[in-house]
RNA sequence: AACCCGGUGGUGUAAUGGUAACACAUCAGAUUUUGGUUCUGAUUUUCCAGGUUCGAGUCCUGGCCGGGUUACCA
């Protein structure tokens, strides 16, 4: 599972590359690329592609390019370009000097289009959008040839040049490949190569008013960059014949397209379109909302790049439709943070405790271990005094059998401090517990009983007068269903499965004072509660923490059983 | 519907014609100054039917089921 170890198992993509190296298909070269369209933010599904492409390049001593697939000016923006570069770097990958844009190749791609026209493999079609669709036929019936299919090379070249020159309005003409209107692949029935769009492009401005389509751009871009293995997701499998057709028709370097399965996760969704809908519909607070699986969201939530890389390596690469359990992702961040995160005490839902036999004005500094998994993390001092806060869930007046924590007459350990026994429960007029009274055993200082007696539970606590009050945001699954698309009746859609409790804010959690020094992004384990990180909303003394993930919790499972 | 691709425990991934395995999840237990961590054990698997073979999860044929595609998006 560790990412440094060389995996014994070779997934099918690596097996293909092994074979290519053996047969010297590419003269020993391995060159991949990660080709995002800058029309949205990257999510953990993209992380799989990034790790695969950059990872393979690294393993084989090859190269991986970052290339923006920016052929549709209507949807693409610089904002996305910048965020994508930032996310790829954050994940831990480096494209060195190989930052490219498909739009850099527009001139070459245009010249190749003229070449195809001259070779009688492309023509300008002046049918309208609906007519083109209609003419394409259907799965059961072949399409019919466009009346413009037999235009002369001269007329095609003239028309195409005038398209480029801006003589025609949007939609007046398109350039189509001349393949076969009866082909069994609908995609091969004279696909569109160029469309007229009088739209400003985020990089080329108004230089172009005709833009090439994905199919007529992607393989050519790969070819120009000398890519050997063009790795993409399964939904492009159908496009491979076209990819191959263009490379062959042009007679240019012809990379091999390989398709792998995309990552799906339970209780969330990866669709760019739906993520956009969540953001624009204000169902979440932006692209970096810690509840959505964008890389920025996960980052803000407290996920480390290491944990995401390890997770992605764990899920593997196949051609199966696969949905990973969210708990597997959560286990990876737990595993990472268990080793690295220092422990602190934080009471999320405070209940006042008075140690009645503890001196009024006394304060003691207790020694606390920072990380039991890492001796080099050292220790810290935690102030202890007569009035404390403990977790409200750690006390029950009338506990069930398997409840080990504090209840009347029961003795528990306060971590790194003393054994205490509950002597009294104080309630308000409505019967709400307002505070509890305990006595402590001075002989148990530090948390060990010299007489060897045991307690069943250890509680975290914070000294009331030393406590740092902070806002803590508790996150849960974005959706209540494993599969957000599962709805009880057809009038409902996936949004009806949004979890109304995916964010619960604790405005006044009580934290141990050492946390006041924590910086934005810093991660801790709040003992017994989970892993937390300092949110970017932190302003001076007003600190905000995000819960990355809870600790595994046997007691909550016990409770769920009823 | 057509075309393309897939079906191995609950989930994901191995086994590359030779004993079906690993991880997570679930359950039970041990250890524990976190009901965390760690450790031990248990439960549960080759879609179906034929064929080839000494031998099939793997190869072949036919079915069944699931997904993708059928855009002037990528």
C-alpha cells in the first residue's frame, strides 16, 4: 500500500507499456500527457488520471506533459487554467517545461485540415445543425450523403479559407471529414472537424472564429507532442476509431490511445456538470467547499496529497465499472494522519465539570504526549484546574450496559490528569443537565493509579478558564444515499438526496490553549474525536477548524445497533 | 435499437491454462492512559449453458446482466 514500494502487480496499462518496451515499438520512449479541459475544477477522479499519467512517466523514466484541451472557447476560462495548474502541483506532480495548450496548435491543425481537403478527405458542409443530425440516420438506418459532399477541392478550399476569414456567421458552414455515411459507428458518419464560433478565446483572443472539435484536435495534439501512450477514460473508447482515422489520414506520428475506468465514490458525485450545479445553486459554498470531492475541497477539508496518491494507487486501474466505498478514502487519510498529526484535546459539545475537592485557585500543568505513534513529536503542557469541560456525550445519567464513560458513581480517567468520580448532577428547571460534580484522587496524577486499579474509560477535557473558544465545522457525507441517483419516485432527482446535515457548525467548541498558535492548514487529531485542520476562514482570534474525518468509533456502532 | 466495453466475496483489486488470493467492510477476541492505533481469528467469491483440455476464473460459442456512446461538448 505504500506508494514508495514498487508494485509487483502490473495493471493492464503498464503491461501494454512493458510489451511496447520489449518490442521497441516507440524506440524505448514513454511519453504521456494529462489533458484537462479548462472548464471546471479538478476532482479526485482527475487525480487518478494525473497519478496514472505522471506516475507512469516517472516509473519508466519518461515524460508527462500538461496540456490544456482548450478547443471550446464558450466554456473555458483562465480561472480554471490557473486552478488546474495549482491543483496538479499540490498533488505533487511537475510538468517541468512542458506546459502546452491545444490552442497553440491551431495553425498546424488548420493546415492539416486543408491537407485533408486536398486529399478529398474533408469537405465544407452548408447544412444546418438539424439537417446534419437528420442526415446522419440512426442506429438502424444508414445516413444519407450531404448534398455538399461532392464539392470540388477548389470550392472547399475557398469556402474553408473564407470561414477562417470570418466571412460567415456562426453555423453557416462546418468542415466535415469525408468517411462513410453508412458506417456502423455513428461517430464515423462524416464527423464535424470545424465549426464557426465568433467567440473570444481565453488565449487566442479574436484571432480565430473557427474552432476544431475534440476529435479533430486531440490525436493531432498528442502527435505533435510525440506522445506514445494517450491514456484516457472509458467513455472515449468509441472515439478511438476516429482518433486512429485522423492520424492515419494525415500520415502523422500515431500514438496509442488506451482507455481505463474512471473513479466513482459512494455518497458523492464526480460529474463536472453536477458539481457546477451544486456550486451555482448554492447547495455548497464554492469549489473549495470541504464537502465536495474537488481537489480544492479535499485540500481544505484536510486531506493530504500523500493520502490521495495512496488511495488512487490502491483503487487500481482496470476497465470495470467500479465504485469505491467512501470509507476507503477515509481510511487512507486516517492512516496518514495517525502517523503524522499531533494530538490535542478539544471539546466539541461542552459540559461543565466541577472537581469539588480540587483547590479553587490552583492550576497544574499536565504533561501530554503529542503523538503516541511518533516519539520524536515530544510532549506539551496542558493546564488543569477546578472547572473543566468534557464532551456532553461522555456523560449519561442513566447509562446502558455497554457505556463505559462517566455516570453517577462511576470513576473514569481524565487523560494525562486524574481519575475522577461523579458525585452529583446539577440540572436546570427544565431538567437539562447544566453541570456535573466530581471528586478527584490526587494520587492518580498523570493518569496512573498507584494501587493498580483500572478504569474503563479515558476522557478528553479542557480547563474552563484556559479554554480557547473556536468554531468547529463537522462534515458528513454530501448525500444520504450511497448512490445519489437512487430516488423513490420519478419526480425526484439526485438533489433530493442531499444530506441536510452534511455541515454542522459548533460555534463554541472549547479547545486546549496550545491550539491558539495553529496556522491555517495545520492538522491535528483531537483525541477521541477525529482529525481536524485549521480553516482559511480563521481571522485573528476567531479560529475555525474543519473536521477532516472522525476516528473509527466502536461505540457509535454499538449505539446504532440499538 | 445499433455500436463499443465490462461481469471474481458486500466493495475494490489479484491469480496471464495448474491449490481462487489480498485489502477494506462485517463479526468475534487480545492489547491499550484515545471505544483510536496495533495484533489474532471468523464469515463471505469466479453471471449462466455448452465446448476445447489431463486440467478453465482464464481459451471458444451462445445467452443473461451492467456500463458507455449514438453533440457544430470534452
